[in-house]
C-alpha cells in the first residue's frame, strides 16, 4: 500500500477533503467553530485543525462530529472518496 500524497503543508488530499466537508456543513448551518466544538465535545483548536486537514481524526472523533451536527456518519462523510485520495 502506498503512502498518501501530501502537499507542502503535510496535508493529505483525503484530510483536506474531509476538512472541507466539515467546514461546509458547519457554515451551511451558520455555526461558529466554538459552537460546533462544544456540541461535539472537542477543543476548538482541534476542530480547526481537522477543518484545515492537519489532523487525521479517529472514527470516534468522526462519530462525535456527526452527533454534534445531528447527522449520520455516512452523511458526514458524503463526497469524501477514499479511492481517489479524497477527490471525486
């Protein structure tokens, strides 16, 4: 298995796509980072680093985000394609 491709900042395409998805849902709901972080039970800087693609969240963290958004895990991960490194 090959290593994921990273850009100059060390961000993988998959991590970047996931972060964009989280930010998109949050902004669509007109929520602040602080509000979502509180709902999901995580620190705001950790959430920010997920949105920027700098963190590789565990399944438990993804489940916490989904609960915070009140969406299913599959809805949270919609359009995040693992096969193409996060690109569709």
